[in-house]
C-alpha cells in the first residue's frame, strides 16, 4: 500500500522553505480548462500544460518504480531518498545539533580555558572565527566584520562580553 502526497512549499527571498499545506489527494491532472480565445458564449477547451505533464509523469513513474521494488539497490530514478537514513540517526537533520557541535568546538579552545568563569561561553574573538568554519559558511558568505557586528550588537543587547549557546542561535537568526 502507498500514498502520494502533495506538498505545497513556498520559497522566500532568503531561500527558506515554508510548508504551506499537505494534500492527501493531489491532482495528477495535466490539463488546464480555459475559455476559448474569442469565444462569446463561454466555450471552454482543455489544454495540456507541459510543465504539469513533465513533473506529474515523473511523479507517477517514480511512484511505480518505488512501489514495485525496481531499482532499489541500483538507483536510476529522478528522486533522491533522504529519509530514513541508513544508520537511523536523525542528528544531521536538526539545526540544534549542528549548532551545538560548532559551539562545543569553539568553547573547547585555549581562550575559554584561561577564564574559568566564562566556561560554556564564547568571546568575540572566538565567534568571529566562525567565518572559517565550512558548516557555518554554507548558510551564506560572511566576512569576519559581519560576525563582529552581530556579536557586538548582542553584547549591547544583553550587556555581557560572552555569549552562550542561546546567544549563538540568536546570532544565527540575525545572520539568516
């Protein structure tokens, strides 16, 4: 047994994906019914929509391929299986885990070890080094100065010289 779901996703100008709705019975219709040009009596005609034809044909073909079990080991289809992951771990799909890992890498540096009162927090110097971290750079191309400005604004807002994991999330939100 299987079910095809239709997911309506909106992509904003920052390339964030927003799930608008999930359709349990999406239309696989490839025709558009429109009024015949020049018609005065409301006569309509069905016109094939080429984009719908291509996309929906792929959906149907891939569904049949997946449900029939063909090509499971040697993948030759149009879609990529994302979940479930082979090892069963979902850690890479949670931004909290990624940010916490980055935070722990930075916190475990010599500068934090010098000042035991600031254990579990990062300084401006440490935060500004995020521009060199590949995982952090995937979200955008940031310069050291961008990170310093965000950090200084957080310092002013919270009246402190260091930020904790929650401050890191606030910084990431500002940068995104």
